[in-house]
C-alpha cells in the first residue's frame, strides 16, 4: 500500500519541532517515519548573500529540494534512506548518519514543504502550525541566542530581513491550503490529540 504522507509546516518559532517530537512518541518507528527539510540545507558557501553580506538560510533555494524529493520518493517505494545530519554550521558538532525507515505513515516536515511544487501534490494531509508573531520572535531569540549562542543583534537582523519576509511570501499564503491548522500560542495539546487519534485510526 502507498504510504500516507503528511506535510507539516509553519513559521520559524511556531513550534513545529516540539510538536513533531511529541507526535513521534505516540508511534513506533515501524508505524511512523519523519523526514525533515532541515537535513537538506545546502552548504553555507552556496547560500544567497544579502546586501549586508549576510547569508540567508530562509529561502526555498536554501535547500537541496531535488535530493529531498528523491529521498521521499525512495521512502515511498519502500527503500531505506540514509542522510548526514545537518548541524547548522556548528564546527563543534559531529553530524550523525540518519537512517529513515519506510513506514505506513510518513511525516514530511519543513518551512517550504507546501511551497515546493513537486512535493506539495504528493501530500495526503497538510498540517499548519500557527502562532502569533510576537511569540515566534521570542522563541526564535531563545533558540538562536540561548541554545545556539548567536549574538542577539544577528538574531534580530535575520528575523526582520530573512525570516519574516520568507514567512509572509513562501509560508503564510499556504495556510489556506491546510487541512488542519493547529494554534500554538499557549499549547497544542488538543491539536496533537486530534492528529494522533486520526493516525492511530488510520493505522488500524
């Protein structure tokens, strides 16, 4: 049987990663496979440089979408896929070799999975994680400054000139195409329960 493909997107700081981490705990690896667009970033030297000389990692062309689609198609055909983990240009991080096992349900996660014209039509269900803009900024600051040790000035500059314009142009317009919109301003427990119940019923 053809795997059931679910696309999950939302702006940076909307809580996609946390949502998917929680969703993963509800299923076994034999039931659910999660493949993330983040592991298909192109090398830093191939990223677009803006007028200030800063690399912009928040564009659809920042990713190797051909490899992303190829690996997704291989998973759908029942093949095991391996991919080196993306470590967000952290020279101290040793990338792991990720292994994606074929499963009856495949989660396709990333900023632009609804935007890519050869990936979006493959999706059986589209889920949009939504959050207020001020909350996304706060979460982005916490993640990039506290967890990744980026300077606050750099975090705010990139949010204003890279993250927000990309969200408004390449992500938000597809909210209307979503089958399920989950608001994550305070918590997403109800939305998670709905999706979990739906998938468990489908796996029966």
